C-alpha cells in the first residue's frame, strides 16, 4: 500500500513538473467544464435529440452518472478519507481558481466520465468509442491541474464503469443482432422492385416525412400507393393480390399497418416486404430490417425469412396483444418515452395507469384470475416483467403470456416499485407461462383487446393461437 501511494505521489509530482504549454489552459477549462457533470449533460442532451440508440445511450449514460456520483461523493470519499495532493509541484496558472475541501479518493469527475461513457457504449458502441478519449482527457485533467493523484482517477474511472455495467442487471441492453428466424426459399428476387406492390401509410412515423419518394428511388419499378380514408393498407394490397399483378406485397408504416399487410399476405400466400417508416417499428427491428435500404436490398436479392404469426379470434398479429390496463400503459409510455427514456416512462406510465385502472376478472384456460394487466406476445419476449421489449427468436412456436394479478396485497405499489427497480418479473403477483394456444373468457363483461397498436371489437371470449408462418424479405448476416 505504501509503495502504491509512493508511486502515486511521484507520478503526480512528475505531471506537475511538465513544462508549460498551451495545453495547460485547455485542460484547466476541460476540468472546470466537467464540474457537476456539465460536460456530460450537454453531450447527453445532444444524443437525446436523436431517436433510437443515441437516445437510449443518453438515458443510460446520465442515469449511470447520477448513481456513480452519489456513490462516490456520499460513500466512498468519506470511507477512504484521502487528502488532496500538495499543489506545490504545480504552477499557479494550472491550479483551479477555488481550493477544494472534499476528499480526494476516488475522483468524482473521473467516476462521472467513466459512468457516462460506459453507459453510452452499452447502447451505442460507436458513440462510446468516440467519447472514450474525452473521458480519459477529463480524468487526466484532474491530475494536470493538481487536484487528484493518478490513482484517484483510475479508481474513479473503474467505479463509474462498474456502475454503468451493473445497470444491465435492472435494464437490459437491447441486442444489436436480430431475432433468430428460419430462412425462406420461396421469395422471388424482384430487380428494382418489379412485381412489388407497396401500400404506404402517410400517417405513420414523423409528421414531416413521407417515405414515398425514397421508396420510389430505391425500388423504381415497384407500384407504390398511399392509403386514403376510403382505402387502407388491407384494401390496397388485397386489390393488388386479387388482380394478379403482385408477385409480392410491401408495406411502409407502423406495426398496425404491418399487421394489416401480413393478414393479406397470409391469405394470398405472398411474401411481404416490410419497409420501416413508423415511429417504433418493433417488428422490423426484430426481424433485422432497420432501414428502407435494407428492405430494398432484400427485395432485389430475393432474401427472405419465415416468422411466426399469432392470431386472436382469427385476426393475425405479429408482436403483442393485451387485455386490461396494458394498452393504456403502453400508450402513456410511448407518449413519455421521447422526453424521459423508455425505462423512466414505463415507471410513470405504470403508476398512472394502475392508480386509475380497475382489475379484470378472467378465466385463463379455465382458471379464474383477477388481473390488472394481461400481455400475450407472439414468441417469447425479453426482458421479463412489465417492460418486454424484444424477442430473441421469431420462430419458437409459442405464445408468451404474462400478467399481473390483482388479488395480491399492495399489488399496484409492488408493480410500480418493480418497474422502477427493473425487477417487475420478481414481484409477488407477477405470473407467466408459454403455450401454443390460450383461451380467455372475461367475467367482467366485454373487453377490448389491443394488438400491434390497433384495438379490436369488445368481446367476452378470446382465442389466441399460432397460425401459418409468414415469409418476410430480410437480408441476414447471421
């Protein structure tokens, strides 16, 4: 221990004795700008302005920063109680303008830097790699201005990185690889989209973006038609399939539009091209079609996969269906997610929905249950609990049934706390199972069933089951 402190002090003195250079001023400014996490909050705001991985990276990075900062400043510094270095070896123009009175070990600046950049890297490797030199520069700047030993900085970076890595226990990182599927051999290659009829829902996705022009550019021989109040996705594609002019069907829109197109493709035995143009594009992301360019490449090459399709009372769905308070909770979550991230948004949405909702009495395969929320996924979702987000497989032949019982004491409070802590699958009252078919009877009167962003007619009897697989254009590297 004494040897480590000795070398720590010698390295600190060595840095203090480096000759004067223009870097002195910039490193002091960088050190000051990182006070109270200001630097990282600015970067987080820039990342958060973009949807998808950058926004998730910002939320995870800032959340990790907050936890690591509290751990270092309220626990570890007091526990170790190391004094600040002697600034005698550092020239006056390097030192901070105000003396620091807190303890030295570990470095709070370095912990914040390590936590933020590691958190960002977990969601977006390129962004994390780009920010890593900035984090190292912040850590070194604390030694350069004299307020920390090198050991303080290394410990701080390690603590911050560990906190961010530990965040995966409660908030799992979405995998970068698409879900497992079966390779299909029946989809024709359509050069420049010849023989493809695409229905575009202009109401899906951002208000200021219409994908028609981009689709026409990528697939110039495809027939591209926009929906109208009189003719929706299903009507447009059914007409094309019945006329015989379509070798394949395509859809550009959100998950509801994709489900409607899938129903027509299944009825006529045609492959489906999913062109992601909605707000969330859950199915497109799971199948591995992230952009319009990916979809166009798959259509041109004739690369396709087979995926499971589920149905409720004969209506097919590709992602999820639900009864009870879940549709309202998801609606509120999606409305809040852009401002606070999906994790925090789900917690707030769960609290509001469960506070105002009423339980539903059901027969679940003949077993009486009272539930707040009933979720049924097409294939098994992960993470488990109230915030299922993605599927490792799209061909497991199973329905994923998850529900929150209402006959458990303090079930609403437990659900909110479980969502906040990322352990909703381990709270009392949470239940789940997988099956090929599920029969549900409502004993609370007619209930609406929501599926893939759409709402069905109220009913008291619901039969969920698997149906024939769907062929979807997708280029796969796995």
